[in-house]
């Protein structure tokens, strides 16, 4: 499962660097252009994890935008097995939460890579945190996650490596969790 590995800005703002692609959608009958910048290494990351997992995109973005970005990221490769959007999220605490049982009732083999602890607050033991990205060209967070994601595919239950146990290299600190993670891990029996 993935959060959107991109950053966009709506027109009329023009990006300071050329976008990787432009998404054109209609929102309330108004055409809107988004200049999308792909997170560094996202193409390699998706090619690797799609060999290991059934990759699902689960975003709080509107479907018309999320589907257009997913299509561009796939680039005719059929990477995402399923796609879930804002209407599949739960609105609580003034934000959108991604309930992983929307994908499957069996959470032992599902994890979410997301930059927002609020997005996975209902399933914190299934979370793999990643730092937010705002167009830093030398970002390597996706590459840094690959060894962990490779190892997770050999576990019987991903929750045994709950968010409290993960070393958060991709969050910028190899020894701690993101400061806003609202979860104290409990041992699994």
C-alpha cells in the first residue's frame, strides 16, 4: 500500500523546476492543472516493491486527481492492483483516516507506507512511516525503505514489527519514531 509518491501544485502557480508531468482534471466543472513532481527514485521503488507485493494505492486525494496520478506513475505497467481514494477514507478528528480493513480483513500481510500518522491511526501496527517530501531533489527515503520492505515479505505477520519497533531511517532519524506518532506499541501474543 502506498501513499502518493508525488507533490503537486495547482495552476496558476508555475513550478520552479519543470514538473515530471501535468494532470488536468475538472473540479466542480472548472478545469484545473496540477504540476506534479515525482519523489526521487519512485519509479525504481515501485518497480521493486511491485515484484514483492500486490501494491495498492490508498490516498485521501479526490479520485479524479488520484486516478490521473496513478495512471502516470504506472506508465502502462499495471503496478497498482487496487486503488482507493478519499471516498474510501474515514473522516475523523478533522482529517482522513485510511482504514486498512477496506482492503482486507486479514491485516497480517498489509502495511501502509505513509507520511501522516493521522492516516494510519486506526492501524498503527501496520504502519511504515516515511518523512514528508516537498521537492527535495536529493531525497533518498524511498530507497532507504527497500531493505525493510524486502525483509517484511518473509514475515508471517507484519504487525510483529509494529511502528514502535521500526527503525525510522526514512523518517530522518534512525533511532526514533516521527514525533507526531500517536501510538504506544503493545506486544502481540
